[in-house]
C-alpha cells in the first residue's frame, strides 16, 4: 500500500504539469506562427493594392502595413510571454518525470522483471527519440532567436511541440499495454511476458483512443491557463489592458471549447471500448451491481458493497446503455456477474475495485471538463455582447478556469488506474505481485515522506515563478522603427536587446 501511495502521489503531481507542457508548447507555436504570418501580411497586401513591398509607395501601403505590423508585434510578445511560463513548467515536468521511472526499478522490481521486455521498449523510444527531439529544438528556440532566421526559428518551436506530442504517445503506449496487453507471449521458462510485436503495442486499440483523449485534454488545460491569466489582466486593467491579453483570451476561448468538445467525444468512444475490454471498470464507474439491458446512467448513488446493491440511486433512464453501446436497450454487465466470471477465469479472490472511488472520480472527470467548456461559452457570449471587460464577476470566475481541467485530469487518471485493480497488468499480473520484495516498508515510507516534502517545495517554487511571470505580463511593445519593417526572412537585428529577454 505504501508503494502504491508513493507512485500515485508522484504520478498525480507529475500529471498536473504534463498537460500544461504539452498544450502550452503547441499554443506558443501557434502564437509565433500568427506573428510570422502577420509580419508577412504587410508587404503582401501592399503589393496586392499596387504598392511596393518595401513600403516605398507610402500612400498604398500605409493603410495595411501598420495594422499588420501591430498584430505581428502583439503575437510575438504573446509567444515570448507564454514561452517563459512554458519553460518553467517544462523544467518541472522533467524533474518529476525522472523520479517516476526510477520507481519501476526501486519499488516495483517484480513488475519490471515480468513486463520489462515489453514495457521498456516504448519508454526507451520516448527517451531516445521524443525527449531528445523536444529538448534539442527547445534549446534552439531559446538561444537561437538572434541567430536563426524567423522562418527557421519558427520551425524549432514546432519541432519541439511535435516532440512533446510524440513523447506522450510512447508513454501512453506503455500505459495502454497495462490496460489491454497485446503483442506478447508468456515464457513459462523465464516466468515473464516477452515482446512479439512492437507494432501491436504501439497501435493498441486502447492507445489509439487514449492518446487523442490525453492530447485534447492537454489542449483544454493549456487553454484554461491562457484564459485564467488573460481574464485576470482584463479584469484588473479593463479596456486599458495590454492587447496581448485580449488576443490571447480570444485564442484561449476557442481552444477551451475545442478541447472540451473533442475530449468528450473521444471519451465517449473510450467508454465503449472500456466496456468491452475492462467491463468491471465500467460497472464500478456506474455502481451497476446487476447486469441489465436498458441500464440507467447514475447521477447519485449510495451503495452497500458487501451486499452488492445500491440503497439510493438517482439515474437517467437508458443513459448507461447509450454510453456503453450506443443503444437505449444495450446490455451492460454488472459488478456481481463480472466478479463471478473473473473468479471462474482467474481463480478465487476479489476482482472488485474501490467502487465509491471509481464512481466519483469518473463523475468528477466528466463534470470538471464540461464545466470548463460551459465557462468558456459564457465568456464568449459576454464578449459578443461587448460586455467582456464590464463583466467583472465573470472575469473573476474565469480567472480560476485552469483549476477545472487540472482537476478533471487528476480525477481521470485516478479512475483509470484505481478502477483497474487488483490488476497491475490487466489479466496478467496483480498489483500485490509486482512490488519489490527486498524493499522494506520503512524505506518506502521514508522516501514517500521525502518525495512529498521535495515535491511540495518544488510546487511552491513553480507556482511562485509562474505567478510572478503571469502578473508581470509581457514585455512592453517595441517603439516603431522609422526606416520600415525588418525583412522577416533576413538576419535578426543584433542590437535588439529585447530579444534576449526570453533567456
């Protein structure tokens, strides 16, 4: 139990950072792309109306160039500002992620021996391919701003963003194997499973739905922090707020709505696949004790685990059958019947997870994600009415937007892992059989306390840095250049000291 608590605490902590890092890297790349395109718009538009691209025909270019230049400057400042926050979170993500991998060998050595031939492959690929890709190009993005052309510099942030997504893919492939083992054969001689097809592991049906669900949730989470910070500045400064915050708020609203809808749709497909592959998990998520067709979706239930029944159950008729099978009359297996079937298949023992934990984390995941989308929709309505900065109460609420997807992410992963119990690798290895037998409880307790204190200190430092950067806001806008805009594909101006501010 101590080993489980240690891994759970470090994992939940780490996954507060991961979706922010993935989503922010993608959105910073989008901001820099918008700046790059706006910078090209001025000469292109001037040429289209008969002006010279170098601005020599002032009468033709004047109405277009300044607007595009101001837009480019706004998005460029936005990418620098959010890039600072992204880097702080990226650094913390690395530190907390390394500790997780060490635990496989320290506290879970029996598990590592049993599945290491398979589980180690995607993790090694993540380190050798994805991590080096994202870290290398992130370094080039930080230090190459004054050395690379704008086009090449833009490519570095996109390659770093692609690296974070690929990294997530490999790590999720390893986790999906634990949910639905594929591409393996059991070796009785070595008493472990051995890899037969890395392709099957990487294209696991569970993985093909888990990956987009996590990426969409990461986009939703990053949109949430963008909206939170922008709303704080808009509420504080009103119409005098830096245009960066208004631009970023508009981007954030679209991102949050997109993330909420997309993750919900993929989550629906995940629920159906989960019903097929891990029926006990879905039954526990709904506190459905007895198998039935026309199964209701439970809104609030209070049950008796020992007797396998609910004392109170407020539900939507046919809701669970629709969620699990897309048919109102679809058949859904219940906890009691699944327990009997798994006892017959795997031997005596309880195969029922902690039902109340599965039940409520499933609802919190859905509820917090949906609430983030509804909050973004409310802000959109006020914006269209021209009341954005005057709706101070709504902006105050919107400042807390990021808390909602973070809570949804944590609830989702707690549900995913705890509702699989007692299995560490579903159908192959039980959790109690995966621990290190030569590591005592005292050592695990000591490291659990140590990690908790260390992570607490790191959390305070990270929060303080992000809060300071967020409250300070972007760098001031650069004064207009008298001799015309700089060539976007030419070398950077070495005299522009503001370009070093990111570092």
